[in-house]
């Protein structure tokens, strides 16, 4: 629930960009207002690496649960306050300034969420179910995105354009507060992870045997190869998610000049299938080497990329749904095992920091500018299937990282029931 709340809060901004532009920026130029809104959206990636570093350090030093409780408070509060900010007509330039400040707080919180929740799930799971339990993280993330899409569709259909643009959009931001309180209650009610408590108990005077005195420094100096592998492993589904399922409303509305509502609908269906497939992929990685499951997903996504974008480019709703479902199935093989794969790369004392930093790198480098890049590629090439090539590039990076992992990184022993499979990781 907590992870769902975090990502609902973070992505709802993107689906209400048009309404935000009309309320928080001067309307002398609607295009400039929208660009300003998207610039603030992009600022959502600026503080992610900083949030990942700070929260990763705190999570490895003082516990995963405490940090996760803090980030859900900051994220939910910032999102709720976005719905409270007066419009530009009321407070002038303070409206966009306050919006930017709150978006940066969201960014910081999002940076701290991934490392904490992946470590928390992994360390609470049975050894032979770490892939399945770990898949809760990407699955709940996509549930949050699908919920944002669904609610955006609902308010668009229910409200008149005037109602939606003036006050209706704020409702979806107000929901962040009650959802955040529920998520906080749940997080405060669970125990700290056994691995962290064991590390804390075994810590010596210099923390050499238990907790790391400086987990961020240790992760970056002693486990930098693992961080590179982890970041590359995340490229397939971080960039893939932005280029495919999340980009569809813009692709349909701006590129194909079709109703953006059709893109939202296709995105919603694709995300729904994605949510179902992710735990299946996570469970598969408990029976087969995780890197092989992810490699299969990356290769399959690269193979279907061009045919799927050809289907999307027709503007056909049915073919668009088919393309989205194909992407959902193939990318789930990449994202489902991710939590367990990343968490097995490093010891518990630097796990929060390592997972947070690697994911922040992947999002900032491969995903953050993906919508801008693929739109630029379409303009420059004149080809509406150009996003497929960016998507293929991201998959190849993941393939590179996974292959290098087999000899660059010494993997820890997996579980007794999968020792034969685990040997393939070494």
C-alpha cells in the first residue's frame, strides 16, 4: 500500500499536466504554459539521486522501516499541498514557485522509496520466494500508475472541461492525504527486517561486522560494479515503461493527432495486464536464474518493438491494445525479478544505498528524458515508429549489463532449491 501511495502521488502530476498549466502559469501563451508544466515535471528527476543517496544512507544506518515512513509522509503532504496552491491569477508568480518546490520534495521522496522498499521486501521474504515477494514493488508501482490513468479518465468523462480545469483536477491531489495516512499506518505496523536487525546486533565498535559506518561510500567504492550492472538491468523497464505505456497518451494526441483519451485507454489496459504479469515473472525467477528471465524479457521487448509501434502508428484502438499487451508481457519479465536481482548483488549493510542509487541512475539517464528524446526523434526522422529504436537501445543496454554480470560480479549463493540455477549467475 505504501509503495502504491508513493507512486500514485508522483505520477498523477503527469496526467493532469494540461490542467496544471492552465492554473499555475500565465495564459498569454498556452504552449509556453504547457512547456513550463513539463519542465516542472522534468524537475521531478533532479533530486531523485540526492534523495536516493540520503535515504539510502539513512536506511542502511537506522533501518528501512523508519525511512520508508518518513518518505511517505513527505510525498503525501507535498502532493496534497499541490491541490491547495492558489492559481496564478490569485497569487501570481508564487503559484509556479510553490509548485516547483513541492515537486522537488516529491522527487526527493521518490528517490528514497525504491531502495527502501526493495530492501524491505527482499529481507522479509523466504529465500525461495524472494522473486515473487520482491515483485510486489514493481507491481504496486504499476497499480499506482494504472489508478492514476483510470482516475484521470473518470474525471475527464464525468466533469465538463470547465469544471475539470478550474477545480476538479484538485480532487485527485487531495486523495493523497488519506491514502498517505493509510500507508503510514501500515508501515508503522510492520517490523524491521531480520537482516537489518541482525546486522545492527552484530555491529562492532567500528561497525565492520554489521552496519556500515558510511554505506553510500562503501557502496560506491566497493560495489560500483554491482551498481553499474543494476542500473543497466533497470534500463529495460524504466525506459521501456516511459516509451511505451506512459507515453501513449502523448503519442496518440500529439503525434498521431488522435484523441488522447484513446491513448489513455490503451495505456490503462496495457498497465492492467502488466500488473498481472509482473508477479508471474517474479515467481519464474524463483525457479530459474533471474538474469535469464530478465534477459528473455529484454530480448523479447526488442524483437516486438518495431512491429508493436507499427501497430500503434495505425491509430487503430484494437491494434493499439494488442501492442500494449505485447509490451506488458515482455517487459514484465524484466521488471518482475528486479527487486530480488538487485538485492542479491550486494550485502545487507549497503543494500538500501546500492538499490536506491542504481535505480536513480537508471531513471535519470534512461527514463527521465525518454519522452522528450523519442518526440525529437519523430520530428527529426519523420517516422512515427522512431520510439521503437530508443526502446531497442534500452533493451540492448540491459542485455549488456546482464551478460557482464555473469563474469564481472561475484554473486552470492542463492537458495538450496535452486543451487544449480544459481551457478549460472556466477
